[in-house]
C-alpha cells in the first residue's frame, strides 16, 4: 500500500509539474482579445459635428475580383458612389507597407515600413510583422496615421485591426483598439462597431478602420483563380452586407471606403530562383525573398564588384540595381529612403518568377511585384456615403492619395508633408 501510495503521489506531482509547464509556455498563453480603451479622451464640440468614416480593407483583394467572382453586394455599393478602375499599391506591393501607406499618404521608403520583414542596418535589427514586440514599437513607424491626426484634433478614432494601430505612433493609439487576432468571430466584430457608433456623442469614434484577411489567405494558399478564392470573395461580400446593414440601423450618416493593400498573381512554383552565386553572405546580409531580395553590405567596398558580378550572372533572369539607380517610379531609391533601410543592392524578378530559398514549395499565389509592370498587383477603391459623389468612375490612382480623401471627409486639416495630394479628393467628395 505504501509503495502504491508513494507511486501515486509521485505521479501526481509529475502531472502537476507538466501541467504547470504547459500552462506557462507561449503556446498556452492567453491570447489578448479584449478591447483596449485609451482613457480620458472626448470628442470636442466641433468634432462631434463632423462626418463618420469606416475604412475597410480586404487584404489581397485584386482589382478585378468583384466582377470576376460576381460579388453582387459590392457591385451595388460601388454604383452608389465612386469607383476607381484600380487602386495602385506602392512598391513593394506587400501587406504591411501598403496598409501603412493607406493611412499615412506616404510611400513605404518615406514612412519607413518598407516590407513585411526587413533589416535596418542603423539599428542592426530585423523587423518582422510576426514579432509582437516590434509591431508595437512606435520607433519603427514614421508619418502621421489618420487616427493620430484625428486624435490630435480631439476627434476619437477606433481600429478593429490595421497596421500601426497597435503602436503608440507619436505617443498616440486610436481611442479604441484591439491587438490583432483572427479568432474573434466576425459577428462579434460587427457588434463592437455598432456599440462604438451607439456611444454618447462625446465618446463616439468618427474614424473606424476595419481589416479583413480571408481573401488574402485564400489567394496565397490556392491561387487567385481558384474556387476557394472565389468562395472567400463571396463570403466577404456577405460580410460587408452584414456590417453595413448593422451600421445603417444606428441611423448615423456614415461614409465608407473599401480598399485593399495589393492584388494577387499565380507564380511559377516549379522554376524558382536560388540565391545567386555572386552573393557572398560573409560580405552581405540578405533580406527578403520572393520578387524582392535586398543585400546589405557589411563593407561598402563590396558593393561595386558584387553588383557587376550579379549583372553578369543574372543574364536576364532578374534585374539588378543599386539603391542609387532604382527606377524613379518605385519611390524606393536612395533619395526616397528616409530611414536608410533599403538594401545597397536589390534583385527584382519579373512575374511569375520568384526567388525561393527553402526546400518547401512556395504558395501558388503571391504579390510584391512592381505594380506599374504587373496589373495583377492592383487592387480596389470604392467609396460611398452621404458626403461622396454618386455614379463616378475614375482612372487608376496611387494609394498615397487615400489619406487626403479620408482627412477631408473628416474635416481634418494637416500641415505635415505627404506624398499624396488633393487630386483624387476633388473627384470623390461632394463640394460643401
């Protein structure tokens, strides 16, 4: 009996130890899904009279998806307002740079968030969109995001996810915000938006950003032409109906922008490009992959000879540039590189080719190419609401123009320099 009892006690202690170990590990850590509220803020009396704007991004929503996959509700919405032939993302056409461009009006090299993953030689650090500490570190983010502009003018804002909203850029987050987590049901997210718009006027946000990732996930995993991507678009279409109908029930005059960060293209999964032999990793730090590889020289003397070797080795399979001779239309070269984060040498591929440094086959769908050269990188701009013109179609325009549209919708003035202007605002907004 004693032996059995001792054995059972020992097993109990081991079990409790293992359980405690598991519960203390990151995989078992509780995910932060609660709403964060910045205390002590109120709309000023002047701002309480301003319009409401909900800015929706459906990640990876290509410019032609609405017609290609017959998104019937989006077709109705765009006819009620303004639709662009396409919205042209900034280079590189990646998620984090372009979402932040949409809310700052700056090209990635200007606002500093130059890719989803990149190296900063001055800090000697890598930024990763999957590193929560860096995502929440405001020192990585330049510019004045729209919610910062609003809050600085005593107008409340809210974010149900957007790149940069989790960091206190200029010591300011939106009044209401969430840490990114895809596990929160869509219905709950809609209820939260309705609750925000049902708050007393002095506590009610006038700017809401709202992010949806599902179309991008499908496009990457299955490709832009797959039935799974078509289904993701149809589900998004229905979700937009749910959101707009729920908001309409509040009776508030809400203006909407439906945008995205980039499109999607089917790549050549079989014939990927390896890291060129001319790249000596003892002399260069390699950053990126896919269609943009950046080389940071550990010794600047290595740049010129390596550049020459790469030009010879490329033989038309990819383009080789130094930071000083990148095409101007990319807004990514030496003059644009405000934070000195762009590589000394850049290797760019033409679609559908990609660099791939893993033994695992790349996903069939991707993005990141020069949007001036690859139309599939283009995305959408639809706007509708009481302060937006009706039945207007514009040509393609750059996503740096969206900032001014939203600022003017909200009646917010800004004095800081951006890369966009008021050209598109004049085409989109009703004159007051």
